[in-house]
């Protein structure tokens, strides 16, 4: 895509070198390397307390990336009339320093590259789950605990015979039959 901008070349004999303006040609689409370079470059933007300000900086860096990686050729020449080589340094010093010209090229680049660059970024930044059909409420169910049974009271008398113990019965004379049998065994 060709974009016509005002001539950015140094004048020749005090006259505008290109009266019809300069031509900036943008790539029709960005290849993997260029698109990835733009996306990865955004990760170097430092975060601060002003998230709104960070969003503006991300968008500005994105647009700058479109120009640094999207320009395929241009008609800019230097003082001697020789073609200015296309490089990131020259794009910054010759094009990005001219707000009007850079804005015009940036608008065209945004039309060409925004979907290819922004959609994958937005998809990766999505924090919500993808929409899925649901039937009824998706709220968690609240299960009320059942009343636990009260523990039974501890018995004061034992009815279970343990090893080494014998059953006893009381006699009317106050002596247990166990005592009597142990005495008679002796």
C-alpha cells in the first residue's frame, strides 16, 4: 500500500525536492518475524501505577512497531539526492519526528496490521472463560451439615467382664462370694 506524505527530504536550491510529496510503501502483510517482534516488544513496557497511561504507551509502541517493521520502501533522499537507506534509525529520525506525516502512515499501517497483531494479543490477555451453554444456575450448591448425634452419656457401671476378673455377687453377710472362694481355695 502506498501512502503519499508531504516531502520530508531536504530542499534542493531552497525548493521542495518532491512537490507531489514522498511515497511510503507499506508491506501488504507482516511476516512471522516482524509480527512477533512487534508483539514481543510490547512486553518491555514497564508497568507503573497508571494503568490508563500504560495502555496509551502500549498503543503508541504498537503504532511505532507498525512503521518500523511495516515500511517496505520510501522515496526519501538526502542533501545530495541519494536514497536514504531504510532502517529503524532513519525511520525514527526522518519520519517519526514529523507528526503529521507519521500520523498519516500510521493510520494506513493500523488498517493493514491491527487485526494480525491485536487479535492474538487480546486473545492471550482474556481472563474470562470462553462462553459455554449452561442449564440453570452455575452458582455453587450450599450443603447444610446434618445435625450430628449427641454422644451418649458414659455409663458408671460396666457389664463387660474383662480377663482376670471374676463375677461377684454380694452376700447378706457383707462378704463377696469371690472372696469366699479365693479363701477356700487357699
